[in-house]
C-alpha cells in the first residue's frame, strides 16, 4: 500500500505565482524525497529532506517536513511554464529502507 | 554517461505473449528496481535487486519475473501477458552506500496488452 499521499491532486496556476503541494505519510521515516515527472518521461529527483531537518531549499524549491504531523510540503516559487509536471513525494517503506513508496502525485499546470 | 536506459520504448502485445524489458545503467549502482505506473496511481514496485545475482519481490510481483546476471542490467519478463499488465514500466537504480538515497530513473516503456 502507498505510504504517502499528495494533496491536491491537481493544481493550475499562472506563471509567476507560487505552487504549494503537500504530502502526508503513515509511518516513521528517516527521510522524504520529492521527484518531478514531465509528461512522457521518467522521474527526476528534486530534493531530499532528512527527519532531523525542518526546512530545506534548492533554487526555487522549498521543502518542509513536520514529523509530528507526518507531513511535508513542496513550494515552487515564481513558477515557470517549464515547471508544468507531476510531483511525487517518496518515503522509505520502512524507517531505513532502500525501497521507496510513492504517492499518486500532484499535477501542476503553469499557465502562460 | 547515459544514466539509466530502457528498451524498448513502446510495445504492443497480444494476451498470452511473452516479452522481456531491458534496463541498463552505467553508474555502477548496486540497487536496481522495476516499477509500474498506472493512471491516477503512484509508482508501484514490482521487483528489485540489491546486487548482481540477487532479486526480490516488491509490492506487485505476480505475473513478472526478473533477472540480474550482470550488475549493470536488470531484466523484467512477462511470461504470459494479460491486459491488466498494460502500463508504463520504469526502471531505476541507486548507490548502496552513502547518504544519497536518490533513485535515478529510466525514460520508461509503454506496454499495451490487447
């Protein structure tokens, strides 16, 4: 069964706006990853946040992790058309597992 | 480096036919994975391998077999294809050691079973 669930399922924003999506998971983890998938392509790793981190930045990406609520958020600032993609959170199936469980994803559409 | 490559990119099979999907990585990764992706669902793990000569079942292994005879290759076989196996298949790999848990994905194989 899936460990993580993203919310919302779909998001449509204007270019230049920020996009926020959330991920909730069920069991204790030692890290959480976010991946992007452009249409018809494989997944690409965006960022990893460890359980002892609360926030992490990478370029226009900001990820937060709240282990008490078992949730994470991904913020994309100043969105561009190229950010149109599906975004997935991934968590280890067990605390320190090398197998990942992926959520169903959030589809983000950035309108020009 | 080519990264992770998959062949073929597309395939149409008739029910009952068999085929093998090939995944190759040139990053000397120990771990390799096969996932399937269906509409509205995340990736589901079919089989995985933690090293040459070893394989293990994931979440949805039924109807599939795998082999890892060489470290760089991971093969996924369908012995008798069924319409329920219509999906997009992704291969991924990652290093065993270190603090990087990142998985590297191939471009996918779109399989249709009629």
